[in-house]
């Protein structure tokens, strides 16, 4: 394996591919490689958006607790 392939594999691993997917990727024609990269990118973006939605839910709950605690402090204060 040459240096360029090693860099590609490392990049794919860093992007979430498993070793067998990396080997399969290198065997594909260039157009299929591009399509595979686009599919992986869409998959990661979908995961990212879902994680962001979950974070927003948690942030909302944290905000609600903080406001409730402030109201209670003001009432007891």
C-alpha cells in the first residue's frame, strides 16, 4: 500500500469507516467512491442534526429548572 492510500484509509477511519469498509472503498471506481463519500456525509449530518435536537431538549429542560429555582429564591428571599 502506498502513502496516498494510507492517508486515504486514515481519513476514512477518522470519518467513522471501519477497516473493512476502507478496503472496500479503495477497490471501488472513482465515481462510486465519490457517491460513497456523499452518502457517508449525509449519514453523519443526519446524526449531527439528531444530536443537536437532543441537546436543544436538554438545554430547554436546564433553562426550565434554572428559572424555577430563581422563582423559588425570589419567593423565599
